[in-house]
C-alpha cells in the first residue's frame, strides 16, 4: 500500500469536501474530513473490491455510508475512483438536477448502494446486504465455483449507534452469524449538537461483545492500522460480524473546528482558504492531482482484472449450472411470472378464513413461482401466517439458504433489513407483523418508497377486528397513515380472492413497496364475482363489485372486511345501488380518468364510503355531498364483532346513511 | 416476609389469571403465571410502597408493566391489594365496559401507571417516570423534608428488550444516572413465536453493564432472593440504574405448557381444571382465600400508616415552603395561566425569522409562565431552537433540576420518556427533533394521544423548505400522516404570532398531545391581522385571515409557510376572494358547525387549498369542485426556495388554479 500517494489522495478528498460544502454553504464536513484516511484505504488501497465501470458487479464489496450526512465522503471518493460522477456534479453538490444530493440516494448516483441519512437506517440496510450476501453464497456457489464471496462494509458514527433501529439490527446480525459484515465506527466523540459525552457513555467494546460481535479498536487516521484491521476482519470467517472502532478527529484538516461539534456541519467552510493551505492544496479549487488520478487508474486496472476473472468464472459457472444461473438472473432482473395471479389456485366458495389465513395459503404458491422470495416475521409467524413451508429458517452459519427469517421482536430493523435485501436486488424481501406496529417501522417503509424498493409488508390484524387486545393493538389511523406515503401501495383485500390478487400485484410491482393489510377475523367470499374479476380488480385498485340494476342512484364504497357491509346494505337498498370495492386507493388513482369515471361516475353524487378506520382520506372519493362511515377515535377492548357493532361499522349504518 | 401466605397468594393470583383468560378465551397466561412469586413480594411482601386508597400518592413507588400483554398480572395483584378493581371486573377481563382491557390503559384502571403493550414502550415510560422522580426530589425536597424518595420499578420480558426503543431508553437512563430506576427482567427464555434462542443470543449481563447499569441475576420464583435483590437495588444510590434479571419458568403452574412458547398466550387455558388442582386451588373459580384477603388488609394498614406519615410531613413541608408547594400543586393539577397567549410579547412587525426561531423566542416566555415545563431535544437544540435559557441541563446525578434534556439521537425513546414524564404528571414534557423523524417516534406519539397525555412536540423543518438535505429529510407526507392520529393536535403556524398562539394552545391543552410543525425557512409576518386575531385564530384551528371585499366567489385555504402565497394570490385575484388560515385541522373540526360555516360557507364551492405536502386530507375542506395544490411525491435536494418553485408551491400556482 502506497501511503504517500494515499495521503495525497486523502488531502485532496478533504479539499473536495471543503470546496463542495463551501460552494453551497451547506452540508457536513465532519465525516469526509475525519474519515479521509479510511476512504483512501477503501477505494485507493485495496480495502474495497469494486469496478467503477460495473457498479452493480455481483461480487463487489458493498459499501454503505450509514452516516449519510457525510455524503461528500462518498461523492469525493467515488469520483476519484472513476465512477460516473463528473466533477461538474461534485461542484454542484446539493443543487437541483445534480446527481450529488444532500444525502446519498441509491437511485441517483452510481456506486451509492443505499439511501441513507435518517440515522441508524444504514446499519439496518448493511445487515440486509450481509444477509443477502450469505444467502447468495449459500445458494449459488458450487464446489467448483465461488460466485459470491464479497463483504459488506458500512461506515457509521455515534449518531447511528444511538438509534434503536441500529441496536436491533446489530443484535440480529450477531445472532444470525453474519460474519461477512464489517462496521466501521467513526468514533470521533462528537455529535451534531455537542460533544458525544453529553449524550452517551456507552462502553462500545463491551456493548458489541455482548451482541456476539468481534471488536477491534484502531486510530482511524493510521492507514496501515486500518488496512490491517480491515483485512483481518475480512479473513476471519468465525461466524461473528466485525466492528472496527476507528478513533478519529472530526473535521480533521480545519484546525479551527476539528475535534469539536462545530466541525460536524458546514461551520468549518468559512475557514476554507486557510484549511486548504494547511492541507498543502494549491489555489485551484476542486483539485485532484495528476499523480492521484494516475494512482486511481492503476487501481481501476487491477480491479478490472479481478472483475474480468470473476466474469469468466461466472460464465463457466452459468454454463455448468443453468438452473442456478436462471434463478440468479430472475432475481437480479426481477423476473416474476406475469400471469402469477392466474397460477394461484382458486379458493373454495365457502372459504371463510381471515385474509391473513388466505394470505398464508396464497404465499405457498407464490413462493413456488417466485423462488427469490424470502419471508420474515417479527416473532409473529403464528399470527401473521407467512411462514413458507418446508423452506427452512435462515441462519448465516447453519442454513444460509433458509427462506424464513426470524427477525425477533425488532419490527424497525426487520424493515430496514428488508430494504438492504431489496437494495442488493438478488432476492425479494417481505416482512410481517401486526399492522399497528407499522408505526415502529415507518421510517424504513418511507425509505423503501422513496428508493423504489419492491419490498412486501404482510401486516395483519388490520382494524378494530383485532378485538380483545384493545386500542393499543387496534389500528384505526394506521391504514390511512400509510396511504399518505408517496409510492407506497396499501392493499386491503376484502376476501380470499382479492388477497390472491393482492399478493400477485405486490410481486409484480418493481418500482416500490406494497403493504398488504390483512384481517385477523374471518370474512366471507364474494362469490357473486368471478375469481378473476376479483383478482384483476385488485390490480386496478378499485372496481365495480356489484353493478346497479336500474338507473344509478347511490354508490357504496367499501374496502377489506367492510365490503361485505356494502353488499348487505345494497341488498336492502334496491336497484339503483352500485357497490365499489376499493382495496387500493393508490392503484385506483393511477388508472386513467376514463376508467375512474367508469367506476365512480361524477354524475352520481350520493356516495357512501365505509371503512373501520379514520375517515379523512375518503372525502376525495365521496365528495362534499357524500358520507363516510368510519372510526375517528381509538378502539375498545372487547371481542372484535362487539367492537365493530359498538363503533357503528355495520350494514345497518350503511343503510341508514343511504336513506 | 411471610412466604407461606405469599405462596398462597401467588397460587391464587395464578388462579385468577387462568380463570380470567379461560373465561374470555384470549389473553396471556405466561407472565402472570411466571411472575406470580414476584407479584406476591411486590404487592404483598413490602416490595412496593403504595396505598390502594390513594393510587396517585405522590411518593408511591411507580410500577410499570412494560410487558403489557401480561395485564392479568396487574389486575390480579391490584385487585388483591385493595385497589378499586372489583372481582366483577376481573371476571369480565377483556370485555366491553369492564376496566380490565386486554392491555393496561392508564386512564381505565386505578393503579395502572402507563398504557403499555406495544413492546418496549413501558421501559421508555419507566425511564420518564424515573427522570420525573429525580427531578421532583431535586426540586421539592428540602433539608428538613423529603417529599419524594420513591422508586420506579418496571417489569419487562425478552420482547421489550429486543425493541430498539427500549435500548435507546436504557442507554439514556445509564448515561443520566437514574439510580431510582429498577428493571425486573422476566427472563423466561421464551417469546411469542418460539423459544427465545431462535431470535436472540444477547449476553444480557454484559449488555446492561456496557450501558452503565448494575446487574443482579436471581431465580424469579425464589421470593426471598427477589425481595433481597429488590431491597439492595432500592438502597444502593450509586448513580446507576439497576436491573434484576429474574430467571423464570413461563406459565409456571400449567405443566402442559410451562417453559414453552405455548405458555405465552392463552393456549394453556384449556388445561385450566388440572392446573387449578395442581396449584391447590378449590373448585370455586376466581378464588381468593380469606387468609390472603386478611394478609392484604394488614399490608394495606401498614401502607396507610406510611401514607399518613408522609402526608403530615407533606403538610408541614407545604406550610414551610409555600412557593414550592404552589409550584408542585400547579404541576400536579395542570394549572396553566389561562391568558398565556396574552402574556407572550408581540413580535416586531418586520420580524422575518422562521417559525422555529419564533418558537425559540416564545418558549422563553412560556418557560417562565409554566415553570413545570421541561424541554428536550434529540441532539438538535441548535436547529430546533427549543433550549430554555439559563435553566440548566438535566442530569440525574449532577443537576436533577435542569429543564433541558439532552436525549441524544434517540427520537423514539425521547417520546416514550416524555410519555413517562406526562404519566407521572408533575412536569410538562416537550421534545424536539426534525419533523421527518416523527416517523421514528410515531408509536409513542400514538400512545400519548391514546392516553390523553399533554405532551408537546416541537418538530421543526416541516416541509420541502428543508432544502439541500433532500428528500430523506423533507417531510411531504409527515404532517398528514400525523393528522390522522386521533386526539393529536397538529399545528402548523404561518408566522411568529401564530407560533405564539400555537405554543399557548399546546400548553393549555390538558387532554392530549400537540405537535408544533415549524419551518426551517423564514416567513413574513401577516401584519394585516392583529396579534390577538392570529393567536386566537390558532386556538380555533382555522379562521378568516382576509375577508373578501365584495361578494364571496373564492376561498383560498393555506397553512404554515404557504399562507403567504394565498395572500399574494388574493392581491391579484381581486375582491371576491377570501383567505382562510388553517393551522390546525383538528381544532377547526372541534369548533361548532356555525363557526365552521362562518369560516367556510357551504355556498362557496370554489375553494383552493395549498400546502407543501400530500393533498389527500384537503378534499374534505375544498370539496369535489375544489382544487388542492400540494406535493404528492418525495422532494428534491436543492435550496429550499428552488424546491418550492420546482414543485409548484407558489402564489402563481394559486392564481392559476383560481382563474
């Protein structure tokens, strides 16, 4: 390792960060400056296996910047390493249209593996990448060919480590023996507001050890020490994830703020000129020397050889193992049978189980048709019914190919880990818990939606139908609270066939997550509609479940377990009544205007919506002359049917509203 | 300690749990059976200081059942201890109208300190109670009188401890030297789905030690060992919180399921008859023997003496320290000056700071007028501006009277801890972070709303006005996502005076939480309205900010930083235009129909709402003929003003929509 040239690169990376932050008067200098030596080792000293021309190389090391506010660390090093991030983008850090947003976004910038910034998430994502890596190695490597043996390396600071989601993920990683995971803990004793000692006094070594991790502590500015620790961590396949606690000086390079909370953000930028001098940089801003460029060209050349050698190995493997290769390709390219909905057997007409039960049945077929699907639960398989039968339980050590993931009572980490699996893109991730606990996961669900990740949430016990567990466990606002998240599809199917349609719709969606809200309680089959009408109706989000017999006078809109009340009410209300099933508002809104008008003709202003939840979002569909029957309060502890009645979610209420 | 009679009580408590769960065929037997001996020591063996006739005795020990699913543990022991929970309620466990809901609810049942059940929350609550206790002792005790020297004791299982919110709270408690806090860890090696070893392999002793806690491990069925450990934990004021790891057998008493995951829920109830025999219970269900009743009468008598002795001490203290006594009374009774809004000085007409800045100014006055207010931040005081000047930083050891709480980067625990402070009811809790991180706290905010806790959230950076930090940090759906939570007031003030009104409204609310959504960016003062019009307008949630000059043709509705665009547009649109400021939909909805009609006359159907966020909830106010200008997508990384323009949140857009 040529530490001379790497030191120059580190100084220039610091310069890029200072110049970029100075140019836009915002951003964070602390990490890019404090971690510059480690950046040099990672991208310029063989620390990471990568190939800038193939940022998605399957066997690359994954690097996740969990401390996403330090985004200039990533952009600077990725630029120097030869990724397609022109200097123009670095110069336009945090500006409209540039591919260098304030926090890293996986869909914006080559080489950026995950959308991070909300603290702690990146650690969860890294655990997901590591799980994916273990599973890929277990599934696709053969005695003759090693297709996957990469590592997952994440950089985080004190902030990430204070977050609960990180602590959940760390516990899971230790328990799951993810020894392909390496955290680099940028331990600079500073947080945004103050010195870290103001808010923390954790014994980090003791903590990580208690979670089943290996711990090494080094001087983060000592490139040799870091390179050695990293190499050791990579080579020690002892069943334990690794953390390298790197003691660093935040904002090192700007003496006026280095080592203090002022060094965290953009505060140091005003000392830019002095700092640049101190770092031995020339007058020219955004400077990278020819020597450093030359060095990275050599590095890239080496990496290219590794890549090409892997590629020829991969091709030999693919030829020798065509089925495995087809499965890997299907995973990476997101190939799902387009007729998936038709492949799921129809339910009996007298099937009466809850939609969670129907979901459990549907899942078994889906799992056969989509072999890349993996299905986890936060200690609730018995209730969420999403266990894939005969598919084994994942363990990094004993069973890396298992398709069921026992996440423990760690809902937030479950979703952050699912995001990591989805970013990696080899497997399809799904996770399950009670719907009310979506609140625990919301930050991760939001990031899945923002990052366009096709994660599936199988969340059950979707209303006051939860019953005896009471208001702490009864969603009333939860479904609507999720519907407002852009790019998240929330599907609340009404019966077993709509449930089948919902699973198919979720699987076939590739540009965002889908949340399935399933009942605890039994619901009847809507046999007056054919199986395919119901399944296809879900795909469109809303559809006519019963057409009026005469002139249209009234539209009743229902979702999920309340659709049955609309149908019952329509029986009583007579010929002019239409019933619309609306399992997914987002999908319905995406239909063209003609279809929406066909389902909800504007001319009919007498509209009644019913849902066992808050009413606010329904006014868009019923209009000012319409009515919404819902629950704008918390629930009650009593048997589910009693609660429905007590809170007025009944067919009678629909009839009364329509009269 | 009479272990004979306590053993009988333990057997009968087990019987109550078995009978209650059997009667309703739901609920959880594992904990009430596994922890029966500890329950006997707590309520019947001097473990807890309490007085059933005065459940809110200020110097009682607080007991929080974090593992709320084991609610029959609480109901059984509280019933036997003499709290006002008639046997009829125990018999009607989990039924409509009974005060024994499936999970404990603080507002339902005497002796229930906190609404728990969503796992991990109770540990956060307990930390809040402990903080409140430390602060109360620091503030109100004098050299002559000790008014507060109680302990906070919480019982939790593996589930709570796997949750991130618990881990955040535990780190905070260790750091803050809350040595008045004792966790009892019901370590039974079982979770709902499976043996705990399937999902966890944490070294609990090492973990707690790494967080600065004292750890003792005992046999949870050994009453003497537990009593000793508890006494030791209570007496050791060494600056460290304590955990007693109690190894127990889940569902002990029902041999068919004891020690297994089947023992967690109601599964054991079918073996009720055999189990009751094995426990030596008679045929009679819901049985408590005369001897046990007699024992608890004696216990209650003892406790009454303690209570009366404290009460006379309290009266002497109150006489000697009238000001302190008045302050304590004001805290406990929630007394806030009813004219608080008027006591806040008016801002200059040319004040232009962000509402977060105005909030920081307002807070200083509010803090003087409401001395019980304490104000925390999740490592963002510099940005959230809610530091109470000259009021010190809380530390359990060095400064228990400090009013500013450095929560660290632990948003979820911050809100769970605020709930604990609010349950304790002596101080008014508030917490601050960036609005987008409301997602991290949502489960705790929900519980505050459900439990009617007057917590204030000072959440800043409330829209894409966040700017350069980009979509990961820009709320678009966050405000609407919070508005759907029942009983939560979300106030988004438009200028400095509305901000003053918002703080006053939050403080004067006693039956639920208020969230203040404040801007990062500067906003102009709406000087065409008087100071009191704006402040009082916020109290009502919505009000006419500019009345039409001629016949009403159009209503423009704006909130927060977008109200200015309505006013600008109205300038251009002419005489028939009314502008409505709608800082709080929930408060507006609570106004009577006449007032709402006065503000938004039904006859005027041309209505346009604008908000820099998702549009879904606005259709209720604009109707089918109206329009909503909003942002139904994620944001962009660029300067805030650029993002507003790019996403069409402008006066021009309002004008165009109205034409």
